[in-house]
């Protein structure tokens, strides 16, 4: 079972929570699996999702993002064409990224 997160919708000082473990003030409290107290992400040393990615998946994500900007239909190895509205310099840079 995954952990729970309690978040607040605003950053007003009156809505800041105090953690039980560190006494710090945070906007989100986390309760990982197996934990008994809510605390901040830093207190439990929880990484962001992007910090858990391998270098290969980070590069694939950048390539897919560049191909999405080029309105490409196929996969990473398929050819893509420069949209009318895009400058040649921008297209060449995005092609280098994908």
C-alpha cells in the first residue's frame, strides 16, 4: 500500500502545518508505508519522481517532449517534418534533441 500525502491548497501563513518529527513548518505532510507519524518529505528523505529516473529514461523523456513539439506522429526513429510556423534554427535544435 502506498503512503499518504496531506496537502494544503494555499500558501497562507495561517495554513502552514507543523511536523511532529522535526517541528518544521511545511505545506504538505507525508506518511510513507510503515511510518506512524506524518512528516515532511525532507524528514523522510523522500526523493522527487524525477530524481528516481535513470539517465536513459530522462533522455527518452526529453526526446519524446521534443518530438511532441514537432507534432510528430511516429516513434523516435521515424522522420518528422518542420511545421510551417517553426523557424529553421528551432527545428534543427529540436531535431538534435530527439
